[in-house]
C-alpha cells in the first residue's frame, strides 16, 4: 500500500515538474509562444465554428421518435434521356398505400405551404401553414401542449396552431375550442396547440388544417402531382424490400402512368436531395463534407505552424536536452516533457479559441443564416473540448517531441548539432504542405465564385426586372377584372397574369400526357406544369416562337388550350406543334403556342419540358409587369391603393421576382463565403508561421548578415537572400496545388449541367497573390535584420 502511494506521489511530482518547466519555457520564449498559441487558437476557433454548423445540419429532422420508420415518397420516371426523380406526388397515393400494404402503419399528404388570414375579435393576422392528412401528428414528433394527438385533426373544421400563433391571436386567453375565421370565410375550431417548431426541422408551419374536404379542390387524381407524401412503416420493415414491392404501385391504379415510386428516409431527406438516374447522388451532404475538410485543414495548418516553430527552436533547446540526458533523463521522459508543454499551449489556445468563437459566432450566424450557439452548460461539451485539446496537443506536439528527444547529448554539448536551416528539411516540407493546402482552398473558393457568377449571368429567358408577384387571397379573385382594369388604366403596370404558382418555383408536375404519334418510351414523362388564365407570355416577357399566347378574354375556349416550351416540343418530337391535341387528365387540350425556354427550377440544371395550361381554377398567384416609365415606388403605392380598395381585409403583400430568383444561389453563395472565409484563415495562419520562421532564421543568421554588411552588402541584397528560400517553397507549393485544385474543382463542376471551364488565369492570380503575401510576410523580418547594426552581432567575434 505504501509503495503504491509513493508511486502515485512520484507521478504527481513529475507531472507538476513537467508543468512548471513547460510554463517557464512558454514565458521564456514569449514571442514564439504567442505565435503558437494565437495560430492554434485561430485554427481551433475555425474548426469549432464549422463543427458547430455541421452538428446543426446533421441534426435536422433527427428528433422524431419514429425517424427510422419515416419516409418520403418519391416518383421515378424513365425517359429515353435519363431517369427523373421528384418528390411531388399524386393525391390518391397516400391512402392507397395505407390501404394496400400492411407494412404501412400511417400515410399522410402535405399540401404546399399557404399564407392565410386569421381573424379573431379585432385581431387580423397572416400565418403560414399546411393542409395535412389526419395521421400527420401521430407520425411526426411535434408535441401538443393542449389537445389530443389522435383526434386533433379528425374534424374538417378543426385547426391546430403553434404556441406562438396562439399568443398572437388570443393573448393570455385559453385558445382551446376558440373559433377563428380564416380568409374571411370558413370558421375553424382550435383543437390543439403545438409547441413551437424547433429550428432544426425542414417543416415550416404555424397552423395545420385537415386536407379532408379540400383534396378535390387541390387536385385529387393520379396524373396530378401536387402533394408531398410521407409514410410510416411498421418496425422491422426494410426500405429496400418494401421499395421493390411498391415500385409499380401507381400503374395498378393508373395504367397509363409510367411512374415508379420509391421511399427515401426522412432522416436523409435534408442532406440527400440530389438524384441521378433515380438514385441518390448527393445533396447538402456534399457541402458538409466540403466544410468538414476545410475545418480539418484549417486546424491542420495551425498544427503545422506549431510543429515548425517548435522544431525551429531546436538549437535553442538543444543544450537543455543534452544536459537532461547526461543527468539521466530518458527519451520517454523527454517526450513526456515536450508533450506536456504542447498540451499546455493547446489548452491556452482552446481557451482563447472559445473567446474568439463567442465574439465571432453572431457574425458567423448572419453569414450562415443560422442561430448557432455553444452550449457551455453541457458537461459533454467540456468533455469534448478536453478530448479536443488532447488530440490537438498530441497532433501538434508529437513530431517536435520526438525530434527534440532524439538529439544525441555528446554532439549537442560539443555544438555539433546540424543546422536546421540547411538542406530540404522536414520543416520545409511542412511549409510546402501548409501553403499547398492554403492555395488549393483559395483556388477552389475562387472557382466556386466564378461558377456562381457565370450562372447568375445565364439568360433567364425572361425579363426579371420590374416583375412582381402578389398572392391571390381574399376578394382578389372575385374582383380580379376590375383590379386588373384599374392597374392598367392608372399606369401602375403594363401587363398582368394569373398563375398557379410563383414563376420562380418548379413545383407542380404532370405526367400522363398523350398525343398523336407519341413515342411509347415517353409515356409517363414528367412535365413542369403551370396554369394561367392568359397573358402569360406577354407578362413574363418570354419570346414567342410559334402561335400565340393563352388569352381567355379574347378566346373563351382557351381554358382547354395550352402552350409548350421549346424543350417540350423537342422532347415530344413535334414538328408542327400548333394545333396538336394533347390528352391529359381526361381532357383534350389544343396547343396554341410555343415559347422559348426560361429558367424556373435550378439555374445550374438543364431546363425541363414545360406545359402551361389554360385554366379558370387553381390560380393562386398574380404576376405583374410594373410600368418602366414610372418609379417603382410610385407603381407599388398605386397598386397598394387599388388592392386595398377591392381587398380591404388583407394587407398588400408582394415579392420582387428578381430577388426571389437570386435566392436560388443562396446555398452556393453561403458555401462560397464560408469556404472563402476559412481559406483566408489558412493563408493568415500560414503567414503567422512564416513570420515566426523568418524571425528565427534572421536570428540564427545574425552574424552572417553582420559580416555581409561589413563587406558592403546592401539592404535589398540581404533581404533578397533571406526571402528567396521561402519564395522557392511557395513556388513548390503552387506547383503541387495547381493540379490538385484543378482535379477537385473539375470533379465538382461535373455536378452542374451549366458550368464554367476552368482557365489558367485563376491559378496565375492566386499563385502570384500567394507569392506576394509570402514576400511581404518574410520581408518585414528580413529588412529588420538587414537594417540591424552589424557591430552588435559581431561584438563577440
């Protein structure tokens, strides 16, 4: 027992000794320690912020109790060109799956999000929500604060609202069983109050109403895809086996529909949204992998800095190592000593990193459009940080520890240590690696921005300027003709059209179109679908290629007319499309016109076949072309007056189409900005290390510099001598980085149908920039050394 206690005391004493010596060395080499701690701290802070963002992304929709059994249903259509996948499905699908397959525990549809006007007493509030099927609340883990999950959506006149909406509508009153009027028409009874939705969910609603009673209005046929469909399988049912079973389900009810369906796990629906030939090919997970690599590289570069500066000080610590070995210190003891010093620096850096993260996280949240926070009250966080400090300390300190511990005491004490500045040492290799990584990141970020700018300049196919959209709500439909007439007569607009959807959303699709001479392989092909009452081409500013626009005012029969885009005509193989009869959903439509393609979906992808149908129904959106001869503010003020006059219960709300179109680039722009920020960090950290190495080199070569100055060397000559070694390392890094970055970015660009070709100019500019930064960084120390008084450095000679 006594021996055990003595052993423990000895270990404690040694640890205390290691810490004391480590602390003394940190204080002794204040400049190098400051560079090491600051560099590590910046690298750690960058990694912590990226890790926090990644953890938030990975948590989306993972809180549902039944997440392993929840799936989203997707359509898969095979065409001669490719296999298309889409998550907008037919109305009858959910109930038929629940009825026909015992493996399905629940199935529910969700209709697109709709803004509705809520009236209660003097309150008039707009809120966004969804029409859903009854099982929705039983499938998903959105807890009710009041009401019964099983029966909250039983009655078609029930409504479930969030806690926040309840407070806005009813204040401190109990909301349960209260009647609210929606859109100045139907009254709904509050049957449940939901806890406000968490931030990490793809669902976005403030109310839920039953789909029952509205499904026919929204389109409840097999060839009308207007719903998201979710299913919950019984436990133990495997996805692959069930997918094989249900693949041909749609053709059982609609033999003309050549559509297969498959289930995609809800737990993957946020991260994996890109399909190629009907199979998962990526999505947001690719951004996560990219930024994870960036975060690790930032941390790795900071660790390389530590290694370089620690080994650079080897001559300064060599005699200390020699003396310790002579008096009996073993190699393992010395390794522990240097690793303890590394761990201590890592701990200080982690504390500073948390301060940096706390200060910069609000700005990072604005950039990433998130509300991230560090949970300092969670014990797991501190355990994770402890592990993080240990791993970083080991990673950064292992090489210097083994390097220093390997010194042979006899040679060290005789002053025979090899000059670390000579030869192509491991330290130079690390500098090359460091700058190679930084250059790859800078080049990659530059190409991401080039791709975004290239696609932003892509011809949209229509004039997005002076184009606004107004949701059709309240009395707008009933008073449409007089609203239209006054807007035109008062000069607020030059044209207006009613449409089924926003012109920036590729939402509804249609399959099952048939025409004379159709290739059988095209059966079931999906078309992007729009509905309009007329003036669509004129209002959008599209190029009419053949025929005319839909116009039900001039041609009353245009409710059974349609127009096609150029891609649809080409895909369908129609030589003379105008006048052709297209059968769809039990109706015969006549093609009256063809318009040039315009971008409605992703601007990075090829344009899909599109059909625009004449309709008197399912129009929820107004598109208006503002008068370019007047100020936008004047046009909008006039429009607001007219809309308030004929739709007084609703606020006048509108969206600029050009701004909505720009949102299509948000994800890529965010990725580019975040990657660019951290690419800049890698350069900054690399320069910190370069500054430290230059300072060390200048110190080691003081006497040589003094002799050269006495012999007449100029400041420029000495500066050039000291800087050229580092510039050569950067040139090697550029040579390595260019092919790597070209390969990686060329592979990334292949994901886009519409993409740039990588040119040499980007590599040239980034390379020259890296050289310039390196020269500026090193020159500061080089000039300082060159200007020093040679007498001081040669005093002892």
